[in-house]
C-alpha cells in the first residue's frame, strides 16, 4: 500500500494521474469524498469490482455506489432518468446524495448485487471530482472500511483498517460532511429515502415536490438497501445511548464498569464529571457533530473502550441521520 498526499482544495493533477491510471488498470484506490473515504475500483471491470468485496469482506448481496464526475456521465449509466432524478441531480450534485436508478446493461451485476438498479453519485470533494475526471471511467466505491466497521473520515483510518488490501490511498485530509450520503430511490414517481444523510427529506421534498421514507421493516423485507440492515457504523465497544434524565443510572453503570477494569468512553454535550471515563464533548449543531462522529468512534476504538456512553442528540429532523447512525451502532 502506498500513500499520496494531495492538496484537498486544489489537488495536484500529476499526482492524481497516477491514481487514475491504477483505477483504469483494475487496482483498488482509496480516495476522499466529502462524506467519507471511498474504496474505488473501475466500475465496468468485474474483476476489479470483485477486489472491493474481497478487501472489505463485504457480502456480495450489498450493492455498490458508482461515482462519476458529472450528471451527464451519471445519466449515461441509467436506463431511465425520471423527473425526480433530474430535479434532485440538478439541485444536489455534486454533493452527498446517491440516486438509485434503473441501470444500463454495461454495469456488471456484481456492482448492483444482481439487481436492476444502480446507485449513482457525483461527489463534491475537489479530490474526488478531479480523480474521477482523470480516470474517465465510472468508479464503484463503498466506504473504505472493513465490512461492519466504522467508515473512515481520514486517510489514516483507511490505512489502519485496510492496510495492504489497497494499492494506493489518496490522502486529501479529513472529510467535511463526515457521514455517508443520503440514498434516494428515484425509480418511481415519488423519491424514497433508503438511507438518511445530511441532505434531509425536507430538502428533497422542496425540490421534488414529495418524498417517502422507507421504514426499517420495508428495507428488511425487500432487501432494497441491504447495507441498511444489522449492525453497522459501529465501534468495537458496546454503545449505550442515554438521555439526561437517566443520568444517575448512567453514572452508576460507568462506575460499575470502571470498577470491573473496563474502559469506558462517553460522547456527551455536557461533561458527566465521572472519574476514569474518557470523555468527548460533542458539538451541539448537527453538521459539526456529523463531521466528528466517526473520528470520535475511531478514537474510542483506539483507546480500546469496552463501553461507550452516548448522550442522545436533541429531537428534530436535522438530527435524523445522526440518530440513525447512533442507533445502528448500538445493535
Ligand atoms: O457517502 C457515501 O455514500 C460513501 C462514499 C464513498 O460515496 N459510500 C458509501 O458506500 O457509503 P457504502 O457501500 O458503504 O454504502 C452504500 C449504500 C448501502 O446501504 C447500499 O445498500 C446502498 O447504498 N445501495 C447501493 N446501491 C443500491 C441500489 N441499487 N439499491 C438500493 N440501495 C443501494
Ligand atoms: Mg459502508
């Protein structure tokens, strides 16, 4: 594995040319997007795509997102471009939005886990965009972590998680959004959110006129977005979510755990003031919280915490995507 450091805002084209060449020749290249780092492979090269599943230990029933440099390039991969797809692409691309559309035959079945739809995204990170332009081919890229582990928001997370499984890591600094893109199915008349993200259902509705949100039950039954099932986005520690009104019970739990020699971490808005607890004070705005959420999980893993106490974010739709990731981490 090699590492190339590039300027996050104005990436050096010569450095990206080599990364692009590796992608075109079927190798795995990890790169930053505005959400999380992706593990990229030439999306139209089935052997290259297979390397992604192997490197991540990812079940092949979980489809990959295909990244391209422009809405036009995305459209060329779609069998059908609905009014909703068009409106949302215009409003939010480049950006942290994945559109699920009916796929064209040139996309290998392995990318879409055998399904007839494909997730497409034009990322806004300057490094991702420049790399995709240089590559000139669609790039399939899941988050660059081992399956079920925490998504990487720095090149260091990628290297420590995947190591020699990846040929090159393009280091473009820490990512800014911090959690994965909003995944929206636009194959029907009304866009349907399959995975919440920082682009909210309200903003989708304001652009497309209407929005539906897939329930956990539906996702499970239809296996429409298998990445949405089970434990995901989780640190190795047991995660316990709590409200301020449970504080006495939480402090007791922390004390009992530390007495048993366990390592306890806490992600809170106001200090617990508990002895021996490794504490992170979280931001009170959703964008700031999301940006540091996974980095904090990674730090809890590094500190080998056994138990992480997480204060529930306030109610309100702007916290939905964060609440989703936190709930998943407790499973
Ligand atoms: O922000 C992101 O989306 C990052 C960066 C690298 O772009 N990628 C990412 O990929 O999070 P991954 O593979 O970790 O998650 C992809 C999600 C999964 O929940 C998967 O089930 C869903 O998108 N997905 C992909 N293709 C789909 C399809 N055709 N139909 C339904 N869901 C799909
Ligand atoms: Mg992932």
